[in-house]
């Protein structure tokens, strides 16, 4: 009982602090870039000097290189961290010697809700598109910063504390070790009336629950939003949310249009990763503003060199400016992003990810007519989301063959092979247009598709053996 009370107190304190922090963060959004840079440098100095003192890994690195002088820390001089290094050296990277990788992995696997480790730390796992798990530990300050970013992103979409309270439906179904589930659990202190639904429930049940609850806000993965759009248009789902927010998966322009048609609102798209980088579209919907005041982001090419604004990168290097217990400095995140060079009409000076193309692990490498290889981005399969008969799909690379697994919508479910033939031809045509030699495409109907522990759907599963060299883990 005592620990229950302690937990609730802690959660209230986290939310109160996050609300304050979100207000401070929001007040900085329109400031000049120079002011933002000063703030970033102060935070960077703080987290790096802390790491140099308390993390055996960084202490050794700074001792060996002498790279930490008395002046401001230079980000580009710090070593890049990837997920393999993070996991391999976990025990010496963290700044609290009581945190050990293997016991933590075992503990987090048994979580039933968002319990705190040692009464203090939040522990989260990412499945990672390459199948390697990532283990993340947040201290109270790091976690409050994350919660502030979640509140801030929701606030941009119009969700704030209000009377009467908003009715928020969160569809996720994430495991308790997933950041979305921990965020929702922390925030469940009564700011909004909240309905949490796991996406693993049968669709008719989701529809029934939503009809009953009548959400004013719908927070959902893009793929699940597509199911709901179909249900809404068929008249089985009858809700009138003021806003729909999607997060967690690639959302194509066609999906955005379908959501608009079904719900009559322009849905917001948000971005968040356990590593600490968060962001959201503003009311102009011209890319996702990244919350750079809490997390530094570098867009780099396959060789780790900085990519100029307006050009796509091969991965991001993310530096978390708040979490001290597990220094996340220049950590590789495999998102393929183009950062927009132009200021936004909304007046916010935070950089925009004008396009998020998916993850580099999801880029297919296919043989080209000229003997080379063609890199095919997941967005090339958007034509499948354009087809109203397709509820959802997944592309699986199987040696030389691309297998397209399709869940048809209810109206098309009883159809013959015409849908398969049509989709197969359309995808093959698209691939030929990109220069792929003799694309081999098969289309298979499925009643449902497998989802990750977080409930997400991967649009593309690349065959690791056919991956382009640059995305192989070093
Ligand atoms: Zn904007």
C-alpha cells in the first residue's frame, strides 16, 4: 500500500513538473535560433560533464582522448553511439552502478504496468526494426522532459487540460515496457477522460468501445487509423473527434487524405522515439517540427557526414539533453529524414523534418537493369494505400521475390483474384519505373497481419541478406 501511495505521489509530481516544463518549452518555440543554440549548449555541457564524471565508459573515453577541455563541449568531437555499442557496453555506460543490463532486461520483461526500478527509474525496451532490442533507462528529470514533450505535442493538436474534460481515446496496445504505455500511465492522473484500447482487440470491439466513448481526441497509429476510417465510412463507427493524431509509423499522403475524408479533420502527425527525440506538425501541416530544445538532432549520410538541409539523410544522431542516468550522446536512430531549410509560417523556429521516409532498415535493395542496385524506400509502396480496397498491407522481401501481404477491406474480402492481379501489376510497374530489373511480385491475401509488441505494423520487412552495405550495423 505504501509503495502504491509513493507511486501515485511520484506520478503527480512528474505530471506537475512536465506541465511546467512544457509551458517553458513552448515559450521558447518562437525565439531566435541563436537563443536556442545558447540553451542547447548549456544543456549539452551539463549532460556531457555529468557523463564524463559518472559514466565509466565516457570517463575512460575522455581520459584517453583529452577531448573535454574547460570550454564549451563540441558535439562533433564526441564519439557516435549505435545500438550495438549501447547494449554491449550498457553496464559501463550508465551512471548508476546498480543498473545492470541482464537483470534489467529480465525485470522489464515481467512488467505488468509502469513500475519503477529501485523506486526511481523508468525502464523501456525498443524492439528495433532490425530485431535487436534496445534498453533505455530514464531518471526523473529525463522522464519529466519526455512527458513534457508528449504534452507539448498534444497541445499543438489542441489537446490541453479543459473543462469539461476532453475525451481522449488512445489506441496502442503497447507492452508495459513501451514508451507510449509508460507515457500514458504517467499522464493518467485525470487531466482528460481517457480510454485506452489495445489494438489487438477485434475490430468490431474497438468500434463498439469507441462508439460508446465518443472521443473528442483520437490518438492512434496510422495503420489502425486506416481501419477506423473504413469503419467510419461504412457507418459502423460513428464518432466525431475534434482531432485525430497519428504517431509511430510512416503515414503516406494518401493515408492523410483518407483520414480527412472519413473524419472531416486534418489529422496531426507526431513523432516520438524512446531515445528522446519528439516532435509534431503544427497547424500548417508542413512537416514535423522537432523539439530541438530538449534533444539535439544531426542528420547524417551513410558515412556519418552531415547532410545539408533539404537533402535526405541515412540516419539521425540523437543527443538527449535531459536524461543523465543513461547518457544518450549522438546515438544513431535509423530514421530517414529530410530536414526542411525554410522557416515555417507558424513562426516557430524549431527545425522541420519535411519528410520522414521510414527507417533505413526498411529500405529495400533490389537489382537494377544496369547491374547495380536500386534502393527502394517504403514510401514507394504508398500506391497500395491509395487503393480503397486495401485495408492494410505489408511488403516482405523473400530473396528475389517481394511478397505483398494484403488485408482487403470488408467490401473486397469476398472478391476473386482480380485485386491481387491488379496490385501485383501496379507494384511491378512502379518498381520498373525506378529501374528495378524484372521485379518479381506476388500478392497474398491475409485475414490479419502480425504486429510488434508495441502493436505497430511494419510496412516493409527487408531481407537482411539483400540490404545495402551502408545500413549494416558497424
Ligand atoms: Zn510550423
